[in-house]
DNA sequence: CGCCAATTATTTTTT
DNA sequence: ATAATTGGCG
């Protein structure tokens, strides 16, 4: 007993203590949001609410794990364990595991990841429109996904390019049917289908409403229509919902997120109480002023003004380098200097950027300087081709209807089943309404296939069936290892690669995968392949962090949301990059780009660098670059300019900054408060 | 018909 | 770096 609310400021305390009815907490960046959420949960439990009746939804699995941990710190490990803390997607999966059979799906189903989805849409596209393939697959996927995120309504497929709207409608139906026939769901289904089930079976919904009486949604500004519907259904008449978020940090519009949900919260629920957290505990005054100045220019928002009692702090360094290499070298030099002066540790610094492709030169510069760094996002372990291939084998063995996985590995390694044969099999499957594997079992009866093809297909069918059996008798981790050996994935790794070092890495990846599978099987006896595959799709956190967070962090602005560092470098402050512009040089959503800049600025606690290059390579040619419009929005007195083309201006600025900064950092670097 | 090597285009952001 | 595509060869 004894959640000490006296350490909270008045609005924070109000947010924690208002336990009944709809509550909107507008939590500015660095305003102690996570603390409020965890205290609120602990406070609820202290007042007698059972942990099993609380559902907290977060944006990432990492955030979920952290939140549970912090609640455990307050109420104890044991009580925290009965809490439900998860992402929308994991929660949806849990619901589907229990209820999806109600829509006629089999008990076991698989989750399609983004690239599986792409291959399926490609195939569907080929089937309906065919031939000239004038449609951009990515764009079609985005339209279909948008419709699903709008709760499965095709109404969103109007008003855009008519040709695309039309093809997307056609693809939508076929795609959904294909998913159903393959016993697969995609990411959007994890939200959309639970809502459908709840609407169709009120008694099921009631059971969930009965269980989850206290709802808490974090990062509410990033909910899409489908997620909103889910929440609204679950909240029911009771409307015991606490939404926490910051409209100024809504940066997932491209994923269907609608700021309107948070802006209009009070219209969507009855008797809403609103609390604003505006005191910032993270950043120094200059950084906050800059953030306020940038975000103030957005029209549609709940006006907030962050303030701090921490003093002005360092000025923001606005750095211009001749080229992107110079920019990267400056960042590396500066990091090295801060390390050398022992001003801060490597893990207290972050280098942020808009697009993953910007990471390259930065990584190279850091490597050259011998600085440890961790990249989050970008190329992930489970995206590696060889790893995905093994996963596809496992998925096919687990679910023979999974045509996407089958198509992926049917001829990897090459075994005499080429495009022509597959085309014929596909045609037959479509004609019969069967999945590929069942058609392949009867390949001998297909008059179109030559004898060589029939034999190859027969061998493949036998291979898969052998390993299906082996999974049952020997366990799936052993079967996986044996499969990798029998099909000789190691040779396959060597085949398509020039250097033996690259091949060795691939083999290492395979070993890592097999090791990971073994460990998972050991730890989760009951789960089986399905559990592993689901975890893989939903939680892409690396199984084993090789270098455990001791280096400088490199990540995109999107992944940086919710995190903070004493020193932040925000790179590529240029038009077309931040704000990012697409094909026709048009900025698709200027407001969102501005919020992105705001998120970046507010990640910094004590020192912020905004860097840009005067010239950057694009398509192999150096192109002159324009400074980001957001730089103009920051009042000059908050900044100090550093021009790397001008050697005279360079050193003194840094030295002066360093000395002053050093002293203040030392004094301030004691407490570490997380938040988002 | 399938295999392989060579060439070309493609990377916003992520559960 | 990786697909997807293409062309030549068996």
C-alpha cells in the first residue's frame, strides 16, 4: 500500500485520481505521461479494482513491456502479472485466437507480414487486371489497407484516382477471399476482425466488456478508425475509458491514424473530462521554445504551451555542412568529443533522421571514428532472405493452405519447379477453388504438366509431408534443423553471393534462427510453431541484442517517439527530407511533417543539434539542397549557427559550447525520468 | 522448360 | 542490398 501521489503535479494528480468515466489526458512531450499512466493503474488497483479488469493498450510491444514493468515496481510483480498490457495488434490476436472460428476460419491461422501481403496482392492483381500491370502494387496495397483500417468500408475507395479506386475495390474482395482460403490474416485483420465478431455476436462482446472494465489507451492520437471502433465497442455503455496522447505528436497518418479522434474525443463520449499536462520535465528552455515555435504554426490542434522551470540551457546548434559526408563527419566528431570530454556516455546520445536511407553515411562516419552505435529499425534480422525462406517452410508445414509461403520456397533451392509449372498449377487451383498444395498432390493427373515437372512436384510434396510428420514426432525445432540440412540451405546461402564473408554471415543468420527456435520451444512448451510464427510477425524486437544498448542510438523520427536522450542530433534538416516530399516534389501532409519535426526536437533533454547538408547525392548526382522551412520557424536567439564551410567559425563555437555545456550537464545528469 | 548470370530499378515513416 | 526482369544456354 501507499502509492504516493504527492510527487505528482496537480494536473497529473487529477489524471491519476479521475478513475471513472471518459477521461482525455493531453500529455505534452516530456510531461511525465508514463508516470501518470503507471500511477493511474496502480491507483486503480489500490482502490480495489482487480488487475484482470484493466486493459492498457500501447503502441509498441516494447512500450507494453516497459509499462508492465513500471507498474510491477509500484504494485508488485505478482499483481502486475494479471494486467493486460499489449498493443492493439497483440490484443486483437488474442481475441482472434479465441473467437475467429466464429467467422468460419479454422482453429489455426497464420499472420501475413508486409512482404507476404505484397506477394499476395501482386498475385491477385495479376489475376484480375492482368497483362499490362500498369498499377503500382504499393499504392494498391495502401488503398486496400486504408479501406480495412476504415473498418472494412469501401467508401474510402472513392475520390482518388478513379482507376486506382476501381482496381482496389476489385483487389479488396479477391484479397480478402484469398486470405480466408489460406487461413491467414494480415495486420489490419487483427483489428478489423475482432470488431466484426463483436458486432455480429453481441454476447461475445458482452463477455469482453465484462472482463475489461477499465480501458487505457496510450498514444491515442495514432489510433485509426478501426482501432477506434474496437475501443468504442469495448467501452460500451460504461465508457470507462482513459485516452492518453498528444495531438501534436500524431505522425502515423500514413497508417490510417486520424488526429480527429483525439481532437473530437469529447464529442464521441459522454461527459468527458479533459486534463492537460503542460509542464515539461525533460528539456531545457531553449529547446522547448524552439519546439513550441515550430508546432504553433499548425492550425488544427489543441493549443498547448509546454513550459519548464529548468532554465534556458544550451542554445541549439544549427549546423550546415557542404555535403552529407561532411554532415556525418561532423556528427561523429561531435559525438567523439562529448565522449572524450566525458560529458556523456554513448547511450546518452541519439542521431535521428527522417528516412532510413540517411543512416548509411552516418554509420560509416561512426565506424570510421570507432564509435559504438545501435541501429533500431532498418534492416532487421527476420527480414533476411535466408531466414524468411526457412520461416516460409515452417509456415507451409504448419498450414498447407498457405499459398504465399509455398510460392516463396517451392523452388528455393532450385528443384525443377519453374514459373511455367507454377502458372499452370495456379490456374488449376483457381479453377477448382483449391489451394496450391492440394493441387500439387494431384500433379500427375494434370495433363498440362510434363513428366519432369510432375516428378519434381512429387518430390516437393513428399518433402513437405515428411517434415509435417517429423514436426509431430520429433518436435519442430529439431525438424527445422533437419530440414535446413536436407534442402541444404547452407549451399543456397553460398550460391547467390560473391564473397565468402557474406555467405558466412548468412549461415550465421540461419544458425541464429535455429537457435532462437530451439530456445522458444524450450521456454514455451505448449505453444508450438503457431506461437513462434505469431510472435515473429508481431514483435520484431530482436531475440538477442548483440550489443546491448551501450552505443549511440541511430533511428528514424518515427521510432524515436516516446524516447529521450540528453544529446540529440537531428540530421537532414532540408526541404524534401524534412518535410519529406514524394514523387512530384509535393509534401503530402505538411502538418504531419511539422509534427515530426516537433517530435524530433522534443527528444532532446539538454543539447540539440540540427544539421543539414548544402549538397546531397541523389541518383548518383550531387544536388543543391534548401534548408528546411522548420529552421526558419525557430527564433534566431535560440540558436547558434555553425557553418562547416567556414573553418574560422568552427572551432571557437564548439569549444565555448563544450565548456559551458560540460559544467551544466554534470550538474544535471543525475535523475533519469522516462516518458513518452 | 528451367537454370543461371547479368542488368535494372527501388528505399518514408511500422504494428 | 534485393527484387524483378531479361537473355542465353543446357
